[in-house]
């Protein structure tokens, strides 16, 4: 099995060519209904690592990690003169075989494991992002934000990856957050919001009070014809039931078309109160059950096409942030907002795939 032992290190010239660069691109992991793995997100991350220019920097933060393929790509990058810097969760990941290979193969101090699981919060470092200062195709200040961990089990779950190029403010915001993770600046109210140079905004957690997603939903002023709200959420617990209440109210009071695909994991089940709020006439609630080794949803995103702060806009919120209390209050997490019709359309099509895969399970 891929997680059992590291394979020999592939040659440095084994990189696949990168597709044409776009300012924002998105890759979806869409496993087959019967559990066929989807490697597209992992392959895209590896291609980006293999394209990092000698003399450039890679900074990443990851929660769980069992894929030696990604570690090998980072070791290849280091061998050709890329400065690789890694922060991992100090409990979930620090003793994995791939992380041990990085600890042994990278220069001293290049890998840091958070002392208490999280680096800034009090629970876990749940982040899943990689930053590239320069790529061989001319890309600069590239941010790759995913919902997926570097594990084999993630290949059988619905996930997404967003790659953003050349937005200096977003890159700088992620770098500052990474620096604080690396320095283990414990702060239960760390919450930061960074606006990009373009259609991007990033939110960094933990947050001691308030709920970012509730505030987002409160910005919906009307749902004219063509409006919709769609959610694909791996973990949605009763600690965040207020989100479900807002969704119900938006449907009942403003006529918003609401559709939710919610994970129901054996370890973190869908909240009973959340289910009760959303299991209402006119709301499209589909529960996606998941057990180890089975197909499930691991993406965490919110899609809004509606009148938002007085103007009709299409927004995507994605990243590592589940609708759980820990994601809001205790974890190191990132939430990313994208205002772009094309990216919205891609996520909307993915939502249909997830829903279809969930129906009848």
C-alpha cells in the first residue's frame, strides 16, 4: 500500500509538464461512485512542486500526511536548490513516514511540528496550503489552497484545490500566517482578514467570538430570480447550528434556493439540530454518509449567487474550514473567498457531481 513504506526517490527529471497558467485555477477530486481514487489534486500539487525554480522558496502547512509521493517531490525540489519550509500538525502528522523522510532529508530546521497539535490555536493545525515564490513557467507568488490532506484516504473523497498566481496581497497574507504558524504564536483570537489585489479574500483562524460564515450569510440582501445558495460540507456540527438557521431563514424569508450536501461521518456525524433546521420543505438537503474506506465528501465550500451587500454577485468560500466549533475557535484554519463567475461555475458543477454521488447511498 502507498502508506506502508516509502518507494525509491524518482529521478529529478520526472516532472510532468504544467498546463497553461491561469490567474486562478481549480482542480476537483471526484472519486468514482464505487470508490475509484482520483489523483488529480495530488498530481497538480506535485507538478507545482516540480516546477519550483532553483533559488525559490516553498512554504507549506499540512494536517495529516501519509503520501510519500508528495514528500519525494519536496526532496527533489530541495536537491535542486529550492528552499523548502514545512509546518505540520504536531500530533496527527509529526511521526508519519513521509514527514520523517522530510525531517531526515531536508536541511536542519526546515520542518517544524507544532508543539500541541496546533501552532496558533489549541487543537490542531488543520491547514492544507502550499506557497511558491517562483515557478519555472514564470509564475510568481503562487498560493495553492486545498481541502485535501496528503493522505491516501483523501483520494477517495470529494475535494478541491485552488491555485492563485500573482496576487501579492494574498501571497503576503498567507506568508505572514505561515510565519506565525512557524513561530507558534499561540493566540486564541488570532483572526485575520486579508483582501487580495483581485477577486480574493483570505480569513485565518482561530477566532474567539463571532462566526464568519454567519456574517457572510447576513450579507445576502435579496434572492432575485437566478439566485441560489449551495453548500458542500464535510463536517457540520451543532456547534455551528446558527449557520443552518440562517440558511433556513434565507429560504423562508427571502425565497433563496438552498441546497446542502452534508457529510455524515462515523466519527463526526451531521448535527441533529443542523439536520432538523435544514430538513424542511423546499430546502434540498442531501446527506452523504461516510465510513473509512468509502467514498465521501471532504470539500468544505459555500456558493452564493445572490444580491450580496446590495449587488448581485457570485462568490465561493472554500479552504480547510469545516462548520464545526473547533474550526472556528480552536484550530489553525484558512477560509478563502473567490468572487469570479468562471470559478463559481466550476464549483457549481462540482456540487452537482457531489450531490449525484451522495444520492441513494
